[in-house]
C-alpha cells in the first residue's frame, strides 16, 4: 500500500472513531450528571447551536478542524481526545 492510500485509510479510521467517541462523550456526560437521557439534541440546546452542526461534524467525510473543535466544545471534551482518544484526557464536566 502506498503512502497516500495509507494516509486515506488512517484518516477514514480516525473520522469513524470521532463518531464513536462523540457517542462516548454523551454517555460520560449522562453518567457524570446522573441523567437518564442526554442526546446530541440536548447537547446542541445546551450549547445554543443547531443540532445539524453536530451531525455534520460527526458524519462529514471531510470535516474542518474548526468544525471538529466546535464539536469537541459542544460535547465538553478536548479536541485531542475526540480525534485520537488520548487516554490521559478525560471528559470534562
């Protein structure tokens, strides 16, 4: 596999993991705040943004760093954790 294809595969994997980690962030927020339900719509309402902004950042095959940073802020997590799952970074309250 050449370097360009390898990079595309790694990027696709990272973006898929962003989608999974964003769901993890919701679960952690629910747990920390003892909520029975907390959705992307709830996170958008709390952050005063349109929920479509969250879905676009999560599902985009070519998101900008700005949109991913915004998603991290909405979900109350660090961008580094959202992108790479750095285990030393915990979900913030």
